[in-house]
């Protein structure tokens, strides 16, 4: 893939043990970008999968010049997205879960001309007009409890910080991802917290979202870790570690 600086859209896909879901996702993403008039690149970030994710992604990228695969040495969704965002060249940089629980066509809602004045546009499963399909009650309630804590502790008013689809303007991505320290599931809470402190405009975009039962999130272990991370983000904020860069 050429490192063209005139790319409009970068799609960043973190992928861990995704050999089953990835081929269909990459096919759909390829069809989507082919149908657009703007230029795109797709970065797949893999780190230490135990299955054939790396090979599957490589084989696809060999056939599709706009796709490239990056291997990150350490584990973690947050680290994978950070690596992709900082290597991307697009004017807009969109993180996208490998399961496409948001249909890829919805991506247009995050870009001009649909949106014009924003620094970060985040998918929301709670904003008016959004629809969740097939989500079990326990998963929904678990998510709402975590969101209530996040709103209370760090991000008042943001109804859904955890959805895996978020679009950043290039300069915003460069600034925020350089300041990100969390490498696991809590990274988007940290990024949004830093974004608020630095005065970036955050837009919530209602989406159609389809629950996928093959989650890599362990609701108990990862929720506990998230609680610890929320506490850490508050502490970091108090120490001034997220102050605007001079
Ligand atoms: N590269 C990378 N991707 C990860 C890691 N953990 C999760 N992901 C990716 O993060 C995305 C969301 O994971 P998923 O299991 O769908 O979580 P959920 O939607 O929050 O239940 C998927 O694209 C995963 O492959 C990791 O350690 N490394
Ligand atoms: Mg998912």
C-alpha cells in the first residue's frame, strides 16, 4: 500500500483471533470503499492471535492494494487502535470492530457531507434514533451500569463511550492517541476524557447495532479492570497528566 498523504478516509480494524469473522468483514469493507468517490486505506492491526488471523489478513491485503496489515508486538485492543491511528494517513480516521456489529454503510453518517463540524464522531447505541438488535438483557444492563459509572466519574452526558466505531479528524487523532496510555478495553474512555479536557467537539451518532455473541470481552474480569482504569484516569487527570500539550 502506498503511503499517500492525500487519503480522505482511513479505516482501522483491530483484530485478535478473528480468522472466522475477518474474511466477510474485509469483503464488505472493500465493497464499501470501492463504491465511494473518495480515496481510502484500510489498516488491520493484529497482535499475537492464536489462530490464522494474520495469514487471513495478509492474503486479503495481497489481493487488495488499499489494505495493509500491521503486527503489534503487545496485546490489547487499545494498543492496536493507537498503532493504527498513528500510522494512518487519512483526513478522517475511523476505528471499526472486526465483527461489523454496525453495518459498514453507516460509516457515511460519520463523514462530510453528513457531518461537518466535529473533531470526534462516536457511534451511540443510546442516542435518539439508534436501534440495538438481538442484545441479551444481561449484556445491555451490564453496559448501562458501566456507562452510569463512567458518566458519574469522568464523562457526564456521554451515553455510550464503548461502541467500537469512532471517527477522528486527523489532527485530533494525532494529538489524542499520542497521549493515550491505556492499552486494553478502557482506552476509549481515556481518549474521550482527554478530548473533553482539551476542548474537542464530540458528536454522538445514532446507529443500528447488531449484537454479536462471540465477544472477546469477559464481562466480569474486564469490567473489574475497567473500574480500576476509571479510577486511574481520574487520578491521572488530577495530576495534570492530560492537560493540553503546549
Ligand atoms: N488487535 C487486537 N484486537 C483486539 C484485541 N482484543 C479485542 N480486539 C478487537 O476488538 C474488537 C472488539 O472485540 P469484540 O470481541 O467484538 O468486543 P465487543 O464488541 O466489545 O464485545 C474486535 O475487532 C476484536 O478483534 C487485542 O488484544 N488486539
Ligand atoms: Mg463486538
